[in-house]
């Protein structure tokens, strides 16, 4: 285990590089997982409590520690290398491990805690209710998950909302998972842990609710605190109402049936009608296609509905968090990430990193930079930003081809009439020029 985590000035000869912690046989030690930061030039001690005189640690430098121990004549100390310790009073312990993400407080707000040696202490201050916070460290302690949102400023999972809970029930079929299956998690969002179970493609699981977490990912509860990602599923709903439909979903849209309608086996009026739906029914939509002047909506339960018989339920994704970057920094980082994919093959439904379809490429590069899900296909992606006219497109905007609500292609605008895209089977990710013969109709500002 490497001890030094940042380039650090050592006074005297260093023995830390590549040193391995060895088990101690003196005094009782508490195993911990954290980082101690020196508050001043800090002396080192051996396991007998004797000062090491030929070197010290520079001030304001961080060091891994895996043990807290009581040393003779020194007191509480932290191990920073084999048989080398620092006094607790000379350092500040930072517990947990590095992690990045966003948490949102519950409506009642969140208590702020400070970590002190081996416990979290209530500071009596609170963060505002329903506010979003970026965290840089995470810890599991006393049966809770803890998030550091500023220097030694922690909030607990008791006060954190995982996302927007949607009253929606049905069956999730695992359909797009890797050969090893999709992971069954205990919990969801930033609180999730791997249960060790994998669910195979083709298996069906009843879900009792859906949550869209603050990164824009969907989760389905298929058991007591047992959750699966919506990224690998086909969904058949048993209950799905208008309130549920008005929440943005990265994988689905929704329509309201305006008059009694047949459900067609294909996206054309000549196709067989397999069932009927009544006026007022809310239907989840898995994909769209335009045939002439008619938009056809593929329902998550199977079959197609024509736009002549339904009304689109339009929802907008909440603003994308920029992961600590300015907007201009995020745009340039997205473009750089997209250019790194140049030359990779078009793969239908490809989400990367080895191959992409058009929407999978956009989803991938935005997630790489922001950690956020902008949607798994073009229609949810249409709502990830503010719509502007195509002649107002700016570098980093998303360009869409097709009718709003039925777009069939998306690309990243680079400026100077150029865009980066994964166009169709047989091509690779490339940069093209906007032309009159293939011109986008929708632009969303990033």
C-alpha cells in the first residue's frame, strides 16, 4: 500500500516510497481507512513511542493511514508507514475514501457533522432543504453512508434523498445486460452496494416503484431494498399514471391517448391491431418513428400507437450539474471526450466505450465529463437543455434531425458548420459538415 498520496516535501531521508504496512504486535490498534493531513512540520514516532530524529513530514501534506493506536508516552497516534506514526494532535484525520457525486438533501434539510478522530459530531448547523451538493469523499460508519460536501463538513444518508420516487409498478425484463448479467444492488444511487447477485438477460422481475436519481439514472425496486438499473431493461407496466409520466426518464417518453385506439403490431396503419386502449390512458413510450405525417409511438408494453390518436406528454430534464466545472470548461471537456471517440465503429444501441450509435455517443461523452445521464436515446435527449433555432447553434450544443418528439439522429456541434456524430451502420465516429441535404431541425443548448 503506498502511503504518500500527493507530492510531499520530506525533511531528511524518506523511507515511504513503496513501503508496506506490517501487522503490529504492540498495543491494541483500531483499523481505519482514512487520510491524515499534517497541520505543521510533524515528527514521526516508532511503535515504542520513540521519536524518529532524522526526518519529519512537511506541513499541510496528506498521508494514508490504516491504523489508530495508543503509543507509549505519545498517546493516540496514526500509522503512516511501517513502524512509523504521527501524533493525533499534529494531524487532522480525513476518513472515508475519495468519491465524486451529487446528493440532494431531504425537504427538511440536512444536519452538518464534523469528523473528530473516530466519530461524527453534530455541529448543530443545517444545509437547506432540497438543495444539491457535490461531495468529494464518502464513508460508511455506524450503519450510515457519510458524504463530505466541504472540508470536514459531512452529511449522513439519513438526511439525503436518493432521487425522485415515482409510483409505477410492473415487470422489468433484463434485456440489454452484458453476458454476465446486470447487478442487483442493495440500495440505489450513491448509497448502493453490490449484492453479489447478477440477473441474466431474459429474466423477468416485478418492481414496486421507480426512482430517477439525481444523476438522471433510473432504478427499479425488485425486492426489499433490492434495485436494478433501468439501463438494461424492457418495461411492462401494470400501473403508470399521468403523475408518473410527468417525470423525465432517461429511457422513456409518454403519451396520453386522446380517443379510443387500436394498438398496432407495426408502425403502419395496415398492420394488425393486437389490442385496444381507451381515451385517457397514459402510455409509456420506448421509441418513435415518423412515417409520412404520422409519428408512431412504440409502447413499453408492446405495439404501436399513431400520433392521430395520442397527445405527447412533454417533460424537461432538470439542469445538468457540471461536476464543479464552469460551463465553458464543461463544453470543451465534452468536445475533447467526443474527439477521443473518432474512428470507433457505429454499433446499433452502442453505449461505448468500443462502439456507439448516435445517442449512445452523446450519452457517453456527457457522462464522462459531468457524471450525468442526458438520456439513452434521442427523444429524452431533446429535453436536456433549452431549445434554440439551428442558426443560433453554438459550440457544444446538441443537433437533432427529425420532428420534435420523433427525432432520429443527434450530433455534437463543434462550430464552423461542423458536427461530430456516429451516423449509421458501416461508418465510424466522424466529423461532418452541415449541408442543405442533411440539415438538423432542432438544437438544444448544452
